[in-house]
C-alpha cells in the first residue's frame, strides 16, 4: 500500500507538470482532434432521425404492410391507409438505421473541446557520475499519456517505482521490469575516455542525447534531475503550481544534432527566464532531487542504475582484480587498494581516478 501511495505521489507531480505546459499547446491538440462543427450538426440531425425511426423488427413488418397497401385498390383507401402509406414511404430502411447507429457510436467517442490533453513527458537521470571506473549512463523514460490517465492502473503496475538509491538491488530489478513493460525507455552511455576528454558534465549531456535519440520519439517536455540536460539551458526548480501555464514544450527532435551541443547551464526562474520560456527555446526543466518527485525521472533513475550495474558486472569479467561487480566502479576502500596494487585500467577515469572528493560524491 505504501508503495502504491508513493507511485501516486510521483504521478501527481508529473500530471501537475503537464498541466503547467503552455495552454496553447493543449488547445491546439484539442482543436486538432475535435469533430468539425458541420460534423456535429450532421450527427445531431442523424440522431434525431434515428430517434423516431422504427427498429429493425418493425421495419420488416412495415415492409410487408407496404407491399399489401401498394396492391390495394384506390377506391378502398381510407384516411388511415393513406396516412400509413405516407409514413411507410418516408421510413428509413434497415441499412439506413444501421448506418445511423454506427454514426452515433462514432460521434459518442469523439473528443470534446473541453477534454484534457495529457502531454508526453520524457524523464532523464544518470548513474555513475562520481565513479572511478566505467561509463556514466543516462536513462530516459516516457510513459504513454493514455496510460498516465488511469491513476489506479499506474499505482498498481508501477507500485515499486521510486528513486533507485532508496531501493534494494532486488527491488530495483522488479521496478525496472515494471517500467520497461509500461513505457518507452532507452539508455545512453559516455565512456571513461569521453569523460576524461570532455569532463563529467559534458559527458553526461552526451549520454543524455544518445538516450533521447534511442528513445525514438519527440517529447512535449523533457524533465531532468538537477545537473543534467540535453546540452541547452533548462529551467531549474520551477514552482509547478504557480507556473502560470507557461512552461516550455520541448521543441527539439529526437535527433541529437538538432538538440545542440553547447555546454549546459541551469537558470533560476526569473522575469528573464519567463520571457525565455515564452519563446519555447528551452528544451526542458530540472528539479533538485527530481528522482524523488517525478515518476518519469524516478523511472529513468532505475533504467540508468540497473543498466549500469549490469554493464559493470560484464566489465568485471574483462577487468578482473578490481572488484567492479561489487562496488560498480565507485571509490570504496577495496577499489582504492586495488588501484594502488594494479594501477588504473583503460576503463578508469584518469582525470579524477585518485580524487577522493569525486569518488565519494555518490554511493554505490
């Protein structure tokens, strides 16, 4: 029950974030999918005609009666017969009745101008930022909007989803399986050599761009854990409840060449930032401890952590003697002792392999 409640809290944050998107985006989608006024008028007229039409069984009886009256002599016509003949002449046939019924069913399922339109979010988080060895891995997750519309379904299927650091290895594996069965996901990596050449921040951005490209779809808004981006400025810690409906939709395509390669910075929400948001140039928003607030970011943290743990277990076979499968490349005392004995391998980050500050920045 507690896990389901936790998933519900993460979902509510993402729904509030989606509602804070620019209102013109939601109206544009509603207008695109809504039936035309002429269609509505036509459907209303058809509904009125269908309401007064005889049922299929009545039509069969009427057809027999029509044949009988057609052959009756005119001198025997009475007022009732004449009225009946007129009614039969104008009655819809069985095929007409079926078509109208199908039309009514289709119109009943058409979206209204006032139906809510849930945006598509993409959550990003990384694992391995402070490790001494191995790549930095960024996970990217996007759940279908129609899936998020059912709170009960989300809290049931994703009950175990939370910040990966708060879960045991067994719980992470179970939650990861739930995430990949309910949404689109991908992972991107930047190798130790790229971290040494670019720096950890730029390397994490590179991994995020690779993950976004592999996701294979364009999101309406990218949501990051603080310190991560696609290489462009992001809005840091906006007040979702007071965003005023001007959060920027993500206009970047899934091609990283269209996203940009400049070094990322974070900006505080100010009057200047609001103007930037209105221009919709920024590709997303970032939140401090986003993996404890957003369902998408929490799911992305699971993808990043589980993917990297599996990768480090594989690397341990090729680079034995460092204990990579146990500490996952982080700066434990056992890892430092192995480095002192054996020296760094080609998967170690030479730019900060012996820096205690960097190594202790994250736990394994």
